């Protein structure tokens, strides 16, 4: 009897899983996407059944597609060992070529239909049907039951969702199905039918176990206290940061992604992403709303990204990096997927959209066509060999039949289809599929699906206007655009590109998406990951080493990572490179090529990982630390006893037994030597991180700065993007200090003493600066340790402006600073005037609309706008507003004029004031002299 053949890493995982199951009731196993978790699952189940011949095994998944895939894998694997499908091997011989799904044994009197997605033998009765039949095999039409959920191709009948069949086909049932020990079922079906199931499982295997939420899955643990539980996942993490220890006792981990790539078990990749200052990145940065799961809200993503310019950028990046490759695109929602597929088809790319509403039979057909397609068949010059009718101006359709010779184009929706005998047949306007038995077009409501689709489904012809006859050939599909359909359970190894068109905050979703392209396949050189939504800046590269154990325990929540000096240097290098052939207007940059990837992952052993970093051992036995990009952040050496501590601090010993603490963010040595005893800790002061080492407080910068005491809140001033530490005494910093001269209309003056203010910039782990000046626009000027001065804008971008020893007037701060001060002062004044003008217009409109109210408190009067107090009750009297202005009396017979915001523009010194339309006022003083004042 043959056993299931496993790779070496699968054998290792199987041994460790079985060992863990002997020690614990509940085990979670982690393996990267594309490394064969389902085959490992089958092997573990096989061994369990050999050891426990009287037990049943349930395999539970959260989606119908996963259940179906598990069923097919189990059938394929166990066709080699059919006797394992029966408890009594001698009494139940099986034809292994005809193993089909099995049914649960239900309690007597149950009205629920058994779940079809389980293993069973052949023969037996037909499944429960709806009260009304669908179209029969001979073409007789009939109505469809409103609760139809699927099609029984053997009996040509409609199956109810309550039957638990979903939209999958069902064959006949083995009357001895209670003897079948393996059953695959969805958690949704199981949670509704616990009370009707008679048997109890010996083991429950949960596929994609990162979806195992306590509320939904906990009941299995409670109902079956004697069962063993095994959870399989590539990503044991949750968006909310909660762990899995409420369900599982221990985590068993396989190799990391870099190890799988270096050993040829996963494919290499090129990774391209959007530039940090691109349009798309700015749109994504503006996303504010969150959905119920904590991820970006679909509605807001759709509003910002489901636009033609965004989709055009997707197309351009695919043309630049994935041309003539076969791949999948991840969209935001159904509308977005359809829009992408339609745009791609309009530009000659054979693309179809698939989502949860695509009929399962049609979905399966499209996926099979996609899998059968090869990149040699993709051509934008000749997308189809169809010969169009004379005078037609339509572009040939890439999704229409291919072949040689003259072929007549399929008829349009307005033209009749032709049946096999040549007779015309009308097309329903809501055509959703082709009945291959009767050669007629079926309505969407029939729920049958096939090859004729609505244009919205994106799988008809290129223009979405033609119904294809079943006698027509089927062209290859180059691109599948999907909405969370292929995030899990999709097995097509020769996917050559993955395009990310939907942002996410979920690490699990990110790794599941990119993992679809990392499977190895014959003839596949590498995969291109086209990151059109900047997920690289959120999570890093897919090949980094993750601390899965910390996430499993709920001790680590993965969010948007901090940028280090290495990151900024890396981004700058890639965004300025000119050796890559990229469209001049492209917002894409090459993050890492597959050649660079192989160089970074040629490590022998991964020792430990935490947060942003991992400890590795090189082939020569030396140790080092790498970041998310795989770059070394510590000089390799003969270190031992290396540990990653909280706050990205590294502990290690030299070969001479000296202890060292190292700040991985700044690359600075905290302390080393033979007499190191204290452990450094990361502390937060005024919202900024510092390192406390004994009684000393140190900045997290490569350039050393420290205090021998804890600085007080009166010493530190947090301005958001920068922090100021002010000395309480004079220091010889060498930094010029400049300030605005009060009443000087932007004139800047130099102080007579050096600056005594130290400045730290957000995210800058290299330098300590001295504060030179704060400009009116919010920009600042700082000096570094080389006495070079930089203008720092609101985006923390630094621009060199001068130095203490200038070589020309453009570097002389005595010339540069007054010029900068005046420039930014004028810009600020202009912005304030524009803002004030817009506010006055708004107040004028509100006054005209009657939204301005004069109110009295005691003997004083004030103003309310839209019920909100804008002018407190300070005045003896206030006249009715005229436009955005009103007259007020401060003391008897002394009148002035103010805006409706309370700003006084004419002092209260006139006996009489009249305000006219157009912002003109006539005032009379106590001598009777009048004058006209223009208020605007």
C-alpha cells in the first residue's frame, strides 16, 4: 500500500505536527502560501486514520471553493489508498477511480440534506430536489424554484441552499456512507446542523485557520471535547492583533519564505511598487474610514480608486512590467473588477472578471481556460482569428474563438443565435449562460451559467456584446480580475504576475495575494508582483521573515512599519535610478529584482526574528541581522548568544565574551565591554522614543546625544514632526539663531547668541540637529553636526540652504535667511487674505439667508451664526447686519463697524454709521463731518 509522497520539508512538518498532537489537544501549523499545505493535510489525515481506525476526520473550511478544492485533493490522494476510506477494509472494496463525495450520517427524523462536499463511494439514491424541475435534458423549459442554489447535472434538477449543496454538483449517494471516515464541510453548514449530526469526529482539521474566530469556531471545541484539532494557515495573524491561544495550544512553523525560495521550492520575483510621491500613494494616504473588520472601507476605496485615470495607471504598469505574462489582478469590489477587465479588453488584453456572484459552473470553466492558457497564445496584434462580416469596424475579440481559416463572427445580442440544426433562436436580454443540451440562451435567474455571459460579467466577447455559440472555440484568457476569490485556495502554479489594485491593512490578505504568484512551475522563470497600491510601504517585501509566534500569541500587531535611514536611502536610490526602462510618466519603481532577491536570501539558517528584523547565520558560520529588504544592518561577525529585545534592540556577545547592546533603528552601539550589566529599555517622552540605559537617557540617533537625568516636560516641546529640547543655559552650539522682527512685515533678524535648542526630526535615526529658525509657513531651518543648514518642509524633506563658512552669497545665511523669511511671510499673508475673503463671502451669504442672529445677555448684545456664538455679548447695541458687516455701539453715541466674526475694522468713535451694499460705509463724527469708508 503506497503512502502519500511528501517533500523533505513536508515530512519534517508532518513529524513535528504529529509530535505536537500527542502532547496537545489543539495545534496550529504555519506554512507559506504555495508550499503544499493541502497535501500535508491529506498525509496527516492518512496517518491518523491508520492509527485510529475507528475515528472520523472532518475537514472544515470557511468557503465553498476551499471545501471543493480539499475534496478534489483528498480524492486524488486517496485514490491510491482507497481502503483508508472504509473502517472495515475487507467488507467494503472500492473502485478507486470512482470515489465521489460522501454524506454525514444524520440523526433519525432530520429534514436537512447532508453536506455533499465529503468523500463517498458510488451508487445509491439521488439527492433531494426542489419541488419544481428545471429544464430537462430534451430541452423542455420549466420554472426555477426561487431558492435554487445549484444544478444537479445528473437529474437536471435544482437543489436548495438548505440542502447544504451550494452550487456544486452532486452525484449518487452510497447507502453505506456512514462508513466513510473523511468529510469536508464548510463552517457555515456545520454551525447550522450540529444538533442533527449523529457521529463524532476523532480529529477536526481547519483549513485557512487564521479565519478561526472564537465566536464561530469555539463551539466545535465545546461540542467535541475528545477530538483533536489541527489548524493550517500561511498567516497566523489577525488584523486586530489578537492571538489564537483561545483556540490553539501551540504553533508549529515551517521554513520561512526566503528559505523556500533559496531552495527552489518557491519562485523568485521582481517587485515593483508606486513611488512615494505619486498620485496613487497620495490617494491611499488620504483613506480615513475603516470597515467593520478594521480594514479600509470599501466604499471610500471605490470612490477614490475606481476611476478611469486610476485604472489607466493599472493598465500602463501592466504593460510596462507584465506584458505577455499570464496573471491575476486583485480588485476592490465587483464594480472595480468589471471596470478593470473591460478597460483591459478595450486595449487588447484577454481579461475576465470573477467574483462571488459568478455562477460556480461558469467560474470553474473560466478558471480552467485560464489554467490551460499559455503566454505564447497572447498577442495584442492578433487577439483572434475571427473574420468579421464585410464592412465591420469592430476590433477582433480576444475572448472569441481562435483557430485558422475563415470564421464568421458570433452574432450580436440584437441578432439571433443559431441552433445546431440552423434554426434561429432568440436571445434573452438578461442572458446568463448557454444550454449545451438545447442550444438556447438561459436567463440569469436560471442559475445555470455556462459560456454566454452578461457584459458586466466580463466574459463574453471583448466588447461585451456577443453571445458565443457552444460550437465556437474558446480563446485563451490572459488575466483574471477577481474580488477576494483567489486570495486563498487558488492553485495555478504558472501565474507569472500578480497585480495588487486594492489597498489593505491586513498582513494576512497581503501575503495570501502575493503568494498566488510564488508557486513554482515548469518553464516559469519568475513572477512579477505589481504593487499599484503601495503595500510594500505598509508591510515590506513578501520574502521577509515574520515573527509568527508573537502574532500567534497576540503579542505583536503588524501595522504600517517605521521607515529607517536604510529605507529612505533605499527608496531614494530606486526612485532615481535611470537604468530601468520605465515610461517617463510612470509612477512605478523597481523595488527589488529577482537577481537582487537571490543575493539577499543566500543564508544558511534563520535564527530568530522580531518586528522589523531577523537574525541569520551565513554560510561561513558568521552571524548578522537583516531588515525587511534583506539588507544587513550589522557587520557579520563571530557573535553568539544573539537575541532581539523589545524596541528593536539587539543583544549579543563577541567571541571574546564582551557583551554589546545595539540599537537596530539607528545603528548605534548603546554600550559594549566586559562590565555591562544594565539592560537598555525604550521609553517614551512627550510622544518620542528614547533609550533609558541606567540613569542615562539617550536619543535614538546614530549621532550620540544623551542626558544624565530624565528630561522634564518643560525641557521638551513636541511639534508633531519634530521635537525640541531646550537648554536652560547658554551653549556653544555654533548654530545661528534667526527670528522675525515684530512689526517688520517679514523682516528677519539674527540673534546675538547661538541657538540653545536641540532638534530631532521624526523618522530621522541618523542626525541630531540644532534649531536655527521657525518660518511663518510652518517650515523650519536646522543645522547638522557639519554646520550645514537645511530648510525642512512640512513633509520633512530637507533642502540645503547654506553653511557657517559660505563660499558664495547663495550659502551666506545673512543673505539667504532674510530672503526666505520674507518669501514665506508673504505666502502666509496671501493665504490668510484668501481665507478671510472666503469666510467673508460665506458670512455674507449666511446674512442674506437670515442665518445671522443678534442676541442679548443682560444689557449687552452679541452675534450668533447658525446658532453658534461668534461675537460674545460685549456691546451696548448692535445694528442689523448689512452683508458681512454690522455697526456696533460700544458706549453711548460712539459707533464703530465690525465683521460678523467680531473683527473690528472701524473704531467706535463716530456718532452715526451707515453701511451700504458693496462694502461702503458713511460715518459722521461728533462735529457733523461725514466721510466715506470702503470696507473691503
